[in-house]
């Protein structure tokens, strides 16, 4: 059941372009609980979409800390990866497509790109406002 749920999360995200919030709401409406027996949140769905283990890879050392200090995120060059450590739940192609969607969504635009987009919006509407933007 858990494998089917993970595959459904990826399918809805990649094929149907649902957001993490929409997927969480759908899972909760179906009465499907997370692996911890909790209701789904946007963040829980997001963690499934970005975790390499669902494509069969094991990654160590993403974070580190010393006693009485905060966890720090390590640079990906410091991570230890073991690809194909176990059978994949989703294909590498599907996992990569989900990551691409997430990366595109979080890409930071340059000032020139933002100005070009605002210029297009201004041309379409004749004015700019917070609601239109």
C-alpha cells in the first residue's frame, strides 16, 4: 500500500501537475495516513518528491553537526551516495522529472528577467497591480 501511495504521489505531481498541497489534500480525503500514522501535509509530500531513496539511491551526510551546535547542510560534493542501493519505487526518469518541476518552480529570476515579465504583464493589462502580478 505504501509503495502504491508513493507511486500515486509521483504520478499526480508529474503527470497531472498537482501541487504538493493538492496531493496532501487528496490523500487525506482518501483516509490514507503517512508512514508515521499522521495526516499528510504539503511538506510531507514534498519530502517524498525530493528524496533519492524512492529512486533506489542511498545518500549519507546531507547534514552534520557537532555536540551542542546546530545542524548544518553540507555541500552536495560532501555527500556520500550509493546509487541503486535498493530496488527503486519510481523510475529514475520519473524522479528526475519531479525534481525538474521542483527546480523550475524555485528558480530565482534575474532582475532583467523579472523586468521583462513585468513589461509583458503591463502590455497585456495596461497597468500593474499587486493582484495582477
